[in-house]
C-alpha cells in the first residue's frame, strides 16, 4: 500500500515543484493586467503622459522614413488576425491528422479565448487610439488592449508549447528566444506605427501571458490526472508526441544531388526565359498578318462588345482567384497538409519552387517583352506589369497542376479527380475573365501555358516530388480511415 501511495505522490510532487512558480507567475500577470486596466480606465496622469509622449516621439522618428514604415507594416502583419487564424487552423488540422486531439483542443481553446478577450475588453475600456501629427496607418476599433500583441503572444506561445518536443534539446532555448523576439517586435511595431499606446501593448502581453498560463496549467493538470510525468515547459506540453508533432523526419539530403539539381534548375530557368522571350517578342511585334495577330485583335474586341454589369462582376471575382493573395493562400494551406499526411519535404519544395519560378519568370519576361495591354477599356485599370505573359493565368495553372501532380499518385480515392478538374477549370475561368476584362491578349494566355508547361516539366524531372511514394511511403492516415478524423475532437474532449 505504501508503494502505491509513493507512486501517486511522485507525480504530485513533481507537479508542485515545477508549477508552483508558474502558477504564481500566472496569478502575477493577471493581477498586473488588472492593475493596468484600472489605471487606463481612470486615466492616471503619469501613465497618460508616458503613453502620449512616446506616441508623439515615435511618430516624429518613424513617419519621415518610408522604407522603415514598410518594414514595420510587414512585421506587424505577422500578428494580424488573418496570419494567426491560418497558423492555428493549419496546426489544428495537422494535429488531428496525426491523431493528437488533446493538443488540437489546447490550440482551439487557447486561440478562441484570445479572440473573445480582445474585442470584449476593447468594448469595456472604450479607449480611443493615439492621435499623432503624421498618421502612418488607419485602424478601426478601440485601442486597449492591442489585438496584434495579444494574438501574437497567445498564438505563437501556444504553437511553441505544442511543437517544442519536435526540436532537439539544443534548439529549444533558441526557438523560445526567437518566438519571444518576434512577439516583442510585433508589439513594438504597434507603438511605432502610432496605432497603439505603450500601455495597450503591455496590457496585451500581460493578458496573453495570463491566459496562455491558465490553458497550459490546465493541460498539465490533465497529464497529472492521467498519471503522466509533468515535464518542464522547456520540453513542451507533450514530450511523448515528439514524433507525431514533427512536420517530417530529418532527411540527410532533400535531393539526391543538390548541387547538380540547382545547376539544372538554373540552366533550365534561363532556357525557359529564352523561350518566353522569343515567343513573346514574335506575337507582340512581329506577327502582323498572321493568325496570332487576328486572334489578338478580334477576341478582346468581341469581349468588350459583350460586357454587361453582371458579367463584369463575375469576371472580377473569378479573376481574383488568380491573384497573388489567392494563390499564396492555396499554397499555404496545401503544403502543411502534405507535411501532415505524408511527412515529406520534397513535395513542399516542389510547390515552393513552382511558385517562385513562375513569379520570377513572369516578372523577367514581362519586363523584357514590355507588351502593351489590349487596345480596349481595361476594367482593372493601369497595371504595374506588361501584358505578356499573364501572371494570373500562369500562377493559376502552376498551383493547380502542381497540386494535382502530387495528389494523384498518393491516393486512390475518387476525389483525386476533383483536382484534375480544378487544374483545367480554374485556369480556363481565370483566362476568360482576364481577356473579358481587357487585361490580356489570347497569346498572353498561350505564353502562360508555355511558361507553366516548361517550368513544371523541368521541376518534375529534377525534383521528383513523388519519389517517396514509389519507395513505399504511406500517409499518416490511410484513405479508408479519413472518416475517423471526424471523431478526433469528440474523443479529445470526452473525459476518460
């Protein structure tokens, strides 16, 4: 009996030793936030003076420097709601695929708590944003606490706790320091851009630390109830899940011969650019009297004559399916899912190189050919690039064809053919929309096809994104087990 009592005491002793200071810290941050909230509400004069003085000083320092403002805006976007929701959503889906339901619930609860606390407290405090002499950016809503600072602290902190076990011990402290630096810089940008006071950011950090501490503490209590070892926070929440939360196993060589592959891709890129330049110069300036010239003259004119308000609206939204934001979003959702299911980096490298090559080839060939837009009304107005080739169409072809080439050999489910359909329908829809809106000639569409076919063909030959499938790699969840994912959240929340 005494042996059983000792076994039960051991986890409790470890838990008490390792979390008493942490609990005190959580309570301390909560009290600190409450005190700061009261001082903001009563407009305590010393705090008011510091907030407004720092806001004015930073505005004078930052506003005259355009490049610095650009850098600050890029950094601040890393704490924006869109980036945070994407990060947490992809991580949750990946954890469910890897059957780590408890960690997924931790991320969901922690993230939702931050989303609820931010607007609720903003409404309660009802504090106006800083008024500076030279406004740099405009943001709607109230000021206290900073949503970017709160969201980045909670989201990046929670993700760090979940994925720390995937790192080797020597890299864990640098990872913690890097996340802390990122959160600090995001908070600093909110002050430097003149959209938040110092106390808004400090309040967000205190609240974020308290809320993250509460959810992490609850997770550690659950481990104690299950009789599991309660690890130090530097080991992450679930050290036993190190293999499952690792994006992919370490690979000695991502490509068998990386230097040769890099050389082949560089030479191939130059050859593809040469082919695009030759075709683009011909159809743009030397195809008079040919079928290409007739096509480029009559098709834009026919589309312009058949415009209606309804078609204009449809073409606008379908054209958006090929812009940079849409293509980036598709890539940023697909690549983490590939890692979660097949645990290999090479397909991700294939997609990344596809999109990087497409963008660089498009920009280089557009600058070299410098073709004017069709001589009809351009519904999208002046564009920073020339007409040949179509970047929207090329990006759409590249992303959907690359996805299809990865998915087809990796599953036997019927829905794989949906990707084949999308690889045809999406580029055609974007192409028709771009020509309807007077932004491209038909031969610009042909140039996009030429770019995509040559570049994807070269990449597929060099990178071989499906080599792991032919070597016997199986997905983390088999095709006949897909339905099991629906029960993961329910199982995770069910008491055991």
